[in-house]
């Protein structure tokens, strides 16, 4: 039989979105692992960045896609349009911020 616990209204918390991501990153990027499985979070993130680079290239904005992997680092550069400078802080610090939501 399960141990009796006091699961009441007081057990429910609302976290700031950043705090929630820090506590449960696997909910956003997939499994947290050591890089040995294809669905580990790092691969999900790398795939997303490469997908965005390919999108820029296919739309005619990126001329080259560079991918460099060394010393436990991955660098990806697409030479595309980038993020408009006035929105860089929002795009890299606020979840669900981007420019492709209206593109169908």
C-alpha cells in the first residue's frame, strides 16, 4: 500500500517560468542524459539549431552552414539574418519568443 501523505492545496506551487525550466529542463528539451542516447536533450537542442539554419538557407538568407564539434563543444553558424538587434535579449531570455509563429 502507498504511504499516506498530506497532498493538499498547500502542496501546489506556481513557479516563475525560469525557475520551472531550471528545475525541470527535461520537460522542455527531452531527456537529460550523458549524451549517449539520440534523444538526450543536447541532441534535441543541436537539431533545433541546425533545423533553423537549414530554414534560413532554404529561404535564401544563409549562404553557408558551419558546424564545428570539438572538446565537448558544438558550434553552429548559418550566416543568415540573425535576430533583429532590438529583440536579442527577449529572444534569448523569454520562453516562447520568436518570429515564425505567423508563418503557418
